[in-house]
């Protein structure tokens, strides 16, 4: 028994008929073809599937697509367009830029989730300390980087975003 | 990773929800934030025939003062509790507890009602709900009833909620004057759940003696409990480090602690004492107006 | 060659696609008509399969095929093992079990459906009737007489015995003032690459071409093995590794699912996808380590180590994977660590148990060796009441001793251990840490300081010392427009060779990194390669790249020299021009390239085109080394261990890109924190993996780690022209014993001389309680 849903993803509205059990992450990846959101576990622990749902970081493997009906989703593919001043002209979000500048990724699999969680962190706390960044990333596992360059990436973005606001 | 198929209902009103629950009984599961239910369904440890999504019910997510109490809607997320200005001022124990749950993403979705109704023996809220002498409001087609926190938790994953009932609201008293409360937790290193979680609420009398003490403990036994022996050892006494430490030793009295991969029964018993002492120390300091 | 890019912290070329979600991992591939497969896996550690009823699954919605092991008899060859040791028993694993299962998670049947969700549903509908057999879980019990035997054709569970002896051990132990003994357990670990495994296969019957996309570290070896397993010509198999989301050795293997998905695509004429769940990843992707080491060290009173004897029981699991039996032998080769130990003896017993196979996991045999020797050095220091640094210093070979041959038969290329140690002690302010420790102990706080001086073996080659192929290939092709393609046989999965190889290319040819495109992981595009593992991609693969670049530069110099009327050996390549050192005359790089293709103005006898291939085989391994110092604090109430400070001095020879090297070191150290403090794959007495999910198996999180203070010394390796050693595993190898030594040091006031990994808080709490009671 399929259900009609309407979800706005990265600024574009999608009307879909989905099985109620379809996970949001599978909806994004398999139905909409937005494969930048990854799947790394089934117990809501690794954070690879993190997206912004109505502006808040959530694990899209633990949300049904039907629960996102009427909501707005931002995935890694749509993040840059939301960066202040970027608009439709492309470029990178400051957090993406930080990850590139500071070598915040190796295999890249956890990266989209890391970036989106960091985006929410910087919205809540524009100048986080090292300890605050580490705590905010509790729900995102990385097996490659040892996290240090990720911390530097978030700091880079914080600095850049605060300059942009001044 | 993939849940079994189910029939999906998304009621618009509480009344409709309750009718659906009445009709489908045990075969239905209520979906709120989904952070207790969906992981179980994805591992196929749960495969309900009907899922009733209450996430769209209006007016179920709020934190407000009502008749001298703070009323919290069942759909209020952990993140909302964590950052609520009202709670931070009047009942900071709940934000302190909420902040210890999972991670940012989980706190953005998980709800107070869902977590309590799930009654995970390692969940965080039960300790604080007990220490606060909270009231839990259950709604059904027959009307609502109030369950006090002490009666709510029955056993592992089992509460007083009857088939056809839904947890609709939690009521907590604001902290009284000269009262301090604290939640201290030993995390399970992988999942972040509580191996031991202790919530303490202490009120000092005018002479500086402990007037009332409430200690809720989660993680240790199959259900969260009030540490009556600890409370008794504190009541009417002048707080001192030794008193708190001695009282804390009774933390697991009368409880058969759980034993698993992450902590033996013996270790849980001992850690119950350690974290009870820590929670008491912090609560006392706060009651005395110190920063802790 | 002007070093404009080599050695510089260049941002990675691979990142723009990865930070925008534009990279493609296996599960991101979507082909028309894609089918999905799911596996039915044994819930028993050891059982006979009585019967399998597939009737319900076959008729379920969307299901197109259900197969059991019996259906596949003779159709697909067994899972390959490349390692061969003398007297090693064979234990061939069928791709689907057909009469007996030997570990929880072993696949017994599969379903194929037109939808991902339908395939998952149908796996629940296959009914298997098992007759449970006694599971063999404990490797020591597995060796006892009368124990149930896993492989019925044999009389016991011993897979092999392997011995290595060098020097006069009897003399060493006779001359010793003291013999120090300890049993050390190196626990079983789960690699947990963030991307689980996955396979997509597509077959074109007209062209007889099978294309397999797999999340693997070894595309070419996989292609060869798939051809053998499926009985098709290797020329009909094409393996592509898209983005690979981490490996750590767990994807240095050939798995049943890879062959099965390929087989299904051929049989059905439809593309087929399989994506591993995390649960499956825990159960049926290789595990790491799992050794019990009984060690004896003979020492003089002054701390001189005379000899070492070690008996190893290596729990191999139920079957061999690609390199399973070989891994413990690497422990043997490196058991002397960075010390002059004149006599050693290793005895390794490989044992079958009802568990998933162990195999190469970051470090593969060397973390075990380093852990053994570094724990023993601390025990020696404790026993002789000397500072751990002093005992180490006493036993180092001197810089003039290199190349230094160990009694285990390997020759360390180059090192200066003294320099690293002094730098690490200085950077960590070691003396002050000791004072601080004494002060805090008086306050009832327990910090521990841990030291490890390590040497490892990497840049895997030469071939004589490898199971198959100790070389690496590279083709460099300058295209007619002057852009360069570097085709490497190494197949990186996070290490960043698209950047570091472009840095080499830019410097050799005098171009910009953006002019250079690095292609990897596609067997139809790049020449046969061995793969990325054993910290070899840069030192061996990078050298092959360098040599091919030099060949091309020499050819271009001939062409340019001919055009310019200059001697080719007088030409230098700089800023996209080819310049005469003598006359300062120059031509554009592109002009010489054009001449090579247009081929009207070539020197007589020179072939047209610009394409060079090298198969580089090093003459020896390389031996990176370093010193790690860390500080932990133990919570006296709970036994919780908190890592507070970490100082690392590593030497990986010359460095192509310091940013990438730091990243490897950080990641390596944090994986060691996992082994030391958090991780353990626990099977219960029934052979059930009770740490079967991330809910119960903790890997380090950001908040578990302090700021890592890293620095380097540079001792170039003489075995390759760029002086590279490799750095992929060093962090893990060096850090694990440093962490344990710190914990033991913290617990010294409680009379603790050793505890096993992972350091669980409850164990620490017990030891502290015991120590307090003893006082």
C-alpha cells in the first residue's frame, strides 16, 4: 500500500508514491538518485547517513520517508547552494571548504554526514572549542582520519563563517 | 537494514489515534520519533503489523507551566528538552539528562514520550523522571489517567501503559527552593546508553540539613528504581562528603543488577554507588548555590 | 628535478567530488534492470545442514532465483588462499556451504529479487534444518586431544606449525641474569571500514564480458581469482573499484559474495547488486589479530637483551581467506623490534576454530610483534627497576650498523632510533611528566606514561618474500594535448595517491599537478597491479610511477633535443617548458609532445608515441620506525582510562605530501586506541559473535582522542630512488604498545605488571581493588 508524499529536497519539490517502510535514506538514494548520503550501519550509530531535515541534523536511516512528508531535506549535494552568498552559482559551503583545506577526509565515506553535522553545530555554536566540536561529532564515526583534521576543518569553517558575518 | 512491511496509519487527532490503537491492539506499534522503534524494526527484532505514526499530531510537542507544574508533551524531542529555557530555569535536571542521550542527531528526533514508553533498562530519562516524582499521563478512548513515575516502570521494556493507551504528557514539579539536582552517568562505550545513570534531587532545610532526597537509578537493574535506602540515609542529616559516600553505598540495595558484556552485576552494583555519590555531591553543591 | 610539489602539503585532488557527494561507491551504481541478492546465513557456529526448503522464498513477490550450496556444486571454485606454508593443511571454503557450516554468518543460500526490499524479505523465507555440532571456540581447547574437529578429513584442528630460529638461543638463556616471562593476548578485532563491502556485476553475453564493481583493495588479483573461480577466461572479466570507503586490510581479499554476484549476473543476464549490512560486515568480513603469545626474554642485569623465545597460538577461524595463514609469520619476522637481540625462536601454531577467518588488518602481524617486544621491554625495565627509555637505548643498533640484519632473516634498510627517541622524550617533556606523575600519585590520582619504540616492515616486496608478486606497475601516458595520465596498479581507497602521484608527475615533467590525472582501480584501463596494502602503494607503486615518468622524460628530451639542436642530457623540464641548461633555449612541453605524435620530426630510430610502463620490484622491504609517548589517566573510582596526551615521532623516509602523512599517522594512532582501550570481537561459548553490531563494538569517537602532537625525522630508504618507506600502518603499530605501557604504568602503584587488551574499565577497577586490598 503505497503512500503519497511530498518532500522538498535541496530546494526542489518531489511528489512520490512510496512504500511506508521505505527509509528516508533509500528514498534519497534509490528514488531520487542522491547517492551522496551513505549508509554505514543499521543501528543509528555511524552517522554516515546524516542529512538536514527541516534544518536539523538527523540520521536518515532512522527516519521513514513518510515521516519526511511535507518536510525540507538538505543533502550534501544541495549544501553549497545554501551557503551564505553562494545561491545557485555553486561553489562550496565553508564547511566543505574546510574539509578540503584541512584534509578532513580520506576515504570520504563518512564525510557527507560529518559535514552536515558540522553545519548544524556551527549554526548552534558559531565558535566552538575543540572539546565542543569533538562532543558534537559523537554521532559520526570516522575510521580513517583520527578526527584531528576534521576538528581543524570545522575550526576553519567557523572562522570563515564568522568573517562572512562581520 | 530493511524493516518488514507494515500497514501505515497517520492519524490527525489524538482521538483517531486512540481509536486505531483500540482496534489493532497488540499488533500495532506507535511511531513517534522512531529512534527506539525503527532500529528494532530494521534488525527485524520487531515487525509490527500496524504502525501508527503520531508524529503529525498537533499540540503534542510543548513545554509549559500548568497549575504549578511543568507539562511536557510526549512528542517533545530530547533536543527541545535540552535547550528549553523554561526547564533550564525551573527544572534543569531534565535538560542535563536529555543532553546525555545518544548524539545530536538522535536528540533531534527522539522524543520524551517514545523513550519512556519504550522503557529501555539503560535509558536515561527514567532515573530523572523517578527522582522528580513526575506524573505520566496516559490517554485512551476511556479518557486519561495519571500514573506516578514510581509505578510506571514495571519491568524490562514494560510499563504500566495498557493496550490502547498512549503516553500523552509528562508533568514534573519545578525544583523547590534550596534544591539541587544532578544526573551522572557511566556510558556504555559503544552505544552510549547508561550502564549506570543516577539522578539525585536534594532539598536542604533552613538549618542546612537535608529535608528531602530523591534518587532515581537506571541501567543497573531490569527497570529503573528509586534508591529508597540511599534517600533514608540522607534525610534529616547534615550533608558531608562522608554522609554522601556512606549513603551512596546503598545504591543497589535490594536490586539484582544486570550482567552483560559491558559490565558484570558486581561492577554495576559498585558503579551505582560511585555515580550515586557523584550525583549527590553535585546536587548538594547546587542546593547550596555553588556552581557544579 | 626541481622539487616544487614533492614534499609540499598539497590539497587533495580527489576531495572536490567527495565533499560534494559526487563520488561513486559501489552502492551508488544504478544499472537498468538491476537485481538484488541477499544471503541466508548460518545462525550456528557449527552444524550439519540436514535440508533446505526454498519453496516459500521461490514464490515470494519479486523473487527470481533461489540457490543453495547443493545447487552450485561444481559451478564455482572455492574461496582462494594465496598463502602457502610447509605442511599447511588445506581447508577449502565453498562459496555457499552445502553440508556443514563452520561459523555464524557462513552463507548457505541466496535469493535474487527485482527489488532491494524484496530480496531482504525473501531471505527470511528460506527454511534451513540444521543439526548442531559442538562448536570449537577457544583456540587452546581446540588443540586438546579429543576436541571436536572442524575439518573432518583431518585428525585435529592444527592448521600448521611454523618455526623460525636465529642465533644461539641456549647460550643466550644460559648467560642470562634473569628470564622474564609473560603471556600476552592480542585480541580479535573487527576492521569496520565505514563502507561495508559491496558488489555489482553485469554480463554482456554478446561480448562475453563480465564486469564486476567491487569495494576491494586488489582489483587485479580479484580479476584473476574470479576467472579461476568462475571458470571463464581472465580476458572476459573486468574488475572496477569505484570509490572505496576504507579497507584497512579487510578488502584485501577475495570473498564468496564477489564470485556469487558475478555468477548470478552471468546466469540471469541481468545486473546484480549485493550490499553488505553492518551486521554481515561484522560476521563475514575478515577479522584481525587473535594471537596468544607466550614470551620469554633473557636479559643481563644491565638491561641487555640476550634472547627471546615466543610461542604463538594463532586463531585462524574456520577457513583460510586470501592471506590468513601468513599473517602470524610476519610477527615472527619482526619480533626483534628495533633491538639487537642475538638469538630468537618463534613457534607458531595456527588453529582452526568456529569463527570468521582472521587475515590482514592494519599492520597485519607487525602490531603483534611490536606489542610483544615493546611490552616485554617495559617488563624488563620494571623487573630491573630501570627507566623504560634507558632499557631501550641500551639495546638499539647504532646508525652505523645499517643495513642491519636481524636473526629472523630480515635486513633493516636504514634508521636512527636514538635520534627519534631523544626527540620524542624532548617533545613530550618526559622528565617533567615523570615528576608530575609522582606528584599526582601523592594526591591519589593515577596517570601513566607509556613509551614505544617501533620498527615495522612495509613497502611489500620483493616477490621472493611475498605470496604473489612483490612489485607494482605504472604506465604513464602523455596525451597529444600534453595532458598526462598516470595509470597505477595500486588501488588507493583513501590514501590520496591521485594527489601524491600527481605531485611526482608534476615535478618530473615540470608541469602542474592539475595537468596530471591519476587513473586506478580499473583492470581494463591500467596494467596488472598488485594493490594497496602493506604500506606499499607509495613506496612501491609510487616508484613505478616515478620510473615510468623518467622514461618518458628521457624520451621527450631526445625529441626536444632533436628539435632544438641540443644534447638531450642538457635539457631540464620546468614550468611547462623544456629548457637547455647550456643555451637557455627552450620549447614548450606541448611542442615536444606534439612532435611525438605527429611523428614527422622525430630523431631517427625513435618510436612515435609517449607511453611508458614500469613493473618495479624493490630489492628489499623498507623499515619505517618511530617513537610514541602517551599519557593516560585512570579514574580511581571506575577504572575508566582517559587518553590525555599523545606525542609521536615517526620516520617514514622521504615524504611526498606531509598533509597525507599526518592523516595516515593520526588515523593509525586512533585505530590503535581502538585496539588498546575499546575493541574486541567476542564470541561466546556457543560461537555467537556477541559484539555483532556497533551497539556493542565500540570504535573510537572524536571525544575519546586528545590533540595528537606529531613530528617526523627523515631517514631516506636506500631501496627506492625516492627514498620512501611508507606510513599507512605505522601509527597503529607504534601506538598500541605505547598505550598499554601507559595504562600498566598508571597501575604500577597497585602492583599491576600486565593486563590484556582491550583495557576494559571493569578489569582496571578489579585490579585496583585487588591492589588496594593487598596493601
